[in-house]
């Protein structure tokens, strides 16, 4: 039995027309003699409607009942998909989390899967049936419904692929795959055919919103190869796999960029041990995400300048917290709201010298000033003026031959 | 532990305001030291929305998946009620059919309850919790979700009252109880304080739509006393119980009436054995419900006249079937679309002679002509011209002292 797990996101099952279309996709695999396990999200908009209902009751709705409420969304979608397959003459059945069962911990709203019992699914597959499994939900050891966090239907699909030792796992979504960069910024952006988990993680944490980072990480930890492709177009998507499987001579795989960043510089901070912790502790306590951080020697030898970036939305709150902070003294604060982070990502840079140089050279050739730099093993990020983003992406895309 | 089962229908939980109001009702019982089990329907309109979704897929949607789809409605309502009780500081938890579990047969869409495991509910009640049980749904021995038929949340409540040996079972709805007659027809209609199962069954099968007849029958078979009352007004409702518990000297309990009836007379049918069967068999095969039937000797000694009543909606179909019927010959067909059935109902009539006489006398005093008569142990029905209904109900209501 060669098993394929097909996961459909909210927009892929967002209407009756869409359910008919994805039924055709499912049937195409059945006809290719695959034993198909479908994992579905709620129809797009449904989860938000249910969340709204909970907010009508109160803002801190009980987490356990919240899971009961939200899991109704996938229940509806799965029943409709299964009902449509049956109408078309195929044996099918919906499986809620508790029916598989998908056993999770008790962390309501953000549970982790402990174990998936495969017997029920395998038995149904062997009988020629196509199980439609509700994504995003499970059941804990107290027989209570749990949910796995938003976007976690991908996680369900990947874990089912793991426990059922599936040959393929395909994440159907509303984009065609992972692109070398944002096509809205650079029109020659190309689809990436194959990408490593690590690159995919960097791409998604840097703004390429194809999949939640968590689910990519779960796939990486469990060594599950998967494809991301569109349920709207029949084009080939992007394969996500471990580095070893990638035989490609590109130095970098993609260019990601962020929008709506802001830069803050605290000038003339009294330099003493633990000063960085004193500055950043209140931000972390208030759930403000600080991204890049640079500490420079200031003009005055006993002072230092600290620069960091964050989302524009958090800027006002951050400035307030800085003013309230009694543990630090400084001369002044400079802010810049019109900055963006552009990153080049690729496992190829590990073995290829001179990537940093080529990046800086390309940018300087276009007279683009680099404000902050940060690097990791497979990524180099630079902060630049937002006005320069298009120019920068275009130059880098060409420099690293991503146009081909 | 004195247990009360409180069942709330769709309109009782039809909005967030309503959920807040019924929470107050629930809490009032908790404060009176009851162990409260709540049974809830889906919010009004929700089930119809889900049915509509299934119809978008196809008209003969798979019954098993239909149950999965529909049961999401109660899941949403129960999570919201439970979440609201928790917000107010009470320990609460929703229980879906499979979590109780409520074990049913496999007759999807119209399952019967085989057994309710009480341990989980009792344990939660003993811990001081208020379980919110999803009405209308159960689980079969294949771990599939089943539903109990429309309006069957009452059935869930009654069976939970049975298995938990509840002291009280209260059906909260949008009417104040069972009325002596339709207040729209006769404004002095009074609420009935106590009524037997059998009378209630006659009342509901004759048009007083307080509860589905099935659920009343289930209560009767299991000897579960219950109250019907309004969640919109804090008035006392109607108690439904076995005849023995009723110590009341009224001869009749209520007057029910039907609207939109039609009368058909087949004049001069050749009288031979089995002729009635030949006439009615095609109706039954076509799901046409025939109500009253009378066979008279015709003017011609070898012929007979057969009169029957049915719903006006079925009249055209019935006439067509009569014309197609090759097994019978007759002289002509007379129809009357403006007829209504008025029934007096009461266990008191078993032990009280002269009830029929009093009914006929009252009607004749008002010059109301009786077209057809039919009687049962606790009911006398007469067919009259619709134009006379108000007059008839008024006369009978007074004759049998229901005004007091």
C-alpha cells in the first residue's frame, strides 16, 4: 500500500465549488492506486466566525471550551468533503481527532501530538476507503478535544505522514509553491523546485508566508519530505526536504524581505555589564519582538550606541517602555520608520566563499547603504532604506542567478 | 445528590443574550443545591444552515456524514454555554455525545439511544461541575457520530434523566407550557398545570406544537415526569406525568384543532370486500397521510360512500391517484377544502359518562353541523366547516369549564 497524505488549507476548501475541485484532485490519486489520506482545515472564514462567537461571550474565553468550539470548523469541512466523495461513488469517511485518535498533550489551544494511532486509518485504507481527517484537532488523555494552534493542519498532515509511513505528503494551498522572492517586489521571481527545511524555515520566518514555521520545523525534526503546491492551478510545486537530498549548484535559494520595520538607536548609553539585558527585558515581558541588534562603540569611550529593529506596530509601545526604564541612562533616541530587511538565504553559502562580499558589492554598486547587518549559517540579512528594496532585490536576484 | 436535567431548545440559546439569560436559569438551580445537567440544542437557525450546506453538495447527502455535519451545531452551542458559565465562576464542561458517551444504534439520522454511560457525568457532577451535554447526538459501536432525529434534544434530556435517575427534568422552550387550546383561536385559553403523557401526545399530534410526539412517547415509556416551561418568562409551566399522578376533576384537559384540512367523499363506490384497502393503498405508498375515515351506506343498496380527510397540501396528488386507480369504480368525487378538525382531549372522559353528548349538544346549540366524527379512549374529534372553528372552540371551552 503506497500512502499519500493530501492536506487542503482553508482557501482550498473555501466553497462548494472548491470542494468539488479538490475532490477531483483526491480522485486523481486514487486512480493512480494511492491509498489517500486527506487532511482538511476548516473552510476559510469559518474559524474566524467561531472565534468571533467566543469573543461575544468574553475576551478570555475558557481555553478548553474554545477548542471544542473551534474544532467544529474542521468537522463541517470534513463531512462535506467526505459526503462529496461518497456522492461521486467513492468510499469515504470523516475522522475527527478523537476518532483517529490523534492523542495530544493537554495544552489547550496549542497542543502537541503525542501519538497517532494508525490502526483505524490503516484498516479503512485497506478496505478501499479514503479517510478525511480533521486537521488542527486532537484529543487528550481526559477525552477532551484539543487544538494544535492556528495553521496547525499542516502539522496534522506531517504527523500522519510520519505515523503512517506515507510515501508522499502534499500540502495544497493557494500559492504555487515557494518563490525565490516576493513577485510583487520583483516580477522575475521564480518558483523554487526544491528547498531544504532550514531554508524554508528562514524564508517563512522572514515573511514568505507559505507555511507556518512550526509545521516546517515539525517536518524537519521528523524527517518528513513534503511538497507545497496549489489546489487552484495544476502546476508543480516546491519540494521541501533535507539538505542532503538537494543537488543543486545555486549559492542562494531565495531572497526574503520584510515590510513595516522600524529602527531605534539609543545613543550614548552608559556602558556597564548587563546593560543590554536591562534595555531588552521590558520589551520581552511585553511581547515585543526585537529583530536585529547591533552595539557600537560610541564617540564617547565610556558610552555605547545600541541599535535594534522591530515591527513598526510595536514602536510606540517600545518608546514608552524605554522612557519608563529607570535602569538605563542615555543621551538621546533616534528612530527610523522607513527601513526594511532584505535577506539572502541558501545552504549553498556554507560551502561557497565570498557570498557576503558579493551581496555587499551588488548593493554598493546600486548606491544602497547598509544600515545593519546580521548573519546566520545559511542567511545574510541587511537593513536598508525601504525606498531601496526593489532595487536591492533586483540586483541580488540577478547577482545570484535566481532569474534562471 | 439531587439531580435536575435542564434542556434548552434552539430559540432558548439562539443568541449571546439568550445564552446569558439561560446561564442565570442554570445558576439559579446550582444555588438551590441541585446537581445540574444541561442539555442543549443548536442555536436556532444553525441546524438549517448546516442542512443547507449539505444540499449544496447534493440532495441525497450521505447519512453518516450528514450526522457528522449536523452534530457540529450542538457542539458550538454547548461550548458557548459552558464557556459562559466558566466566565461567571462556575465549573463547567461540554460533553459531546461520544464523550458522555450516549450509545446509539447505527440508524444514522434517526438513531435510538441504547445506553447512556453515566459514570463520566456523575463524576463531574460530584466534583461540583455542571456538564453541558450536546442534545440530538450520540455515538454508535463503530465510533461514528449519530443523530437522533430533528427535535430529539428533548429525547436526549429525557434519557439522561432516566439513566441518572434525575429528580427533575425541565424542558425549556419558547412557549409557556401546554395551553388548553390555541390562544390565537380563543383568547381565554389557559395554561394546563398538569397533563398526562397520553393527553400530551394527543395534543401534540393534533397540532399543539410544544414538543415532538416521539419525545413525549419516550418519556411515557420510561415513566419520566417532566416540565415544559418558558426560558423567556419566569412563569410556571406544564407538568407532564402519568395519569395516576393527576388528581383533577376536569373532564377534559384541552381542545386541539387542525388547520388546512380537506375532505374528500367518493360517492357510489361499488361495495365489495377489500374496497377500502384498494382505495387507500396508493395513498400510503405515496406518503399521503389520511386522517379520519367514514364509510356510509349509499342511496343505492349495493354502493357505498367513503369520506376521508387529509391535509390540503396533499389534495391534488390524492385526486390524481384516485383517477389513476383502476381497481375501483365510483359515481363521483366531492371535495371540501374548508374543513377543520376540533378535538376534545382528556383522561377524565374515561370515567365520566355523557361527554360525547355534551360535546354534540354544545355544537348544535351554536348551529354547528358535524361532518365526521371519530373517537378514541381519551379523545373525541369532529370535523366541521372551518368558518365555525372559533365558535366551536369557544363553546367547548366553556362547556367543559376550561376557562377557570
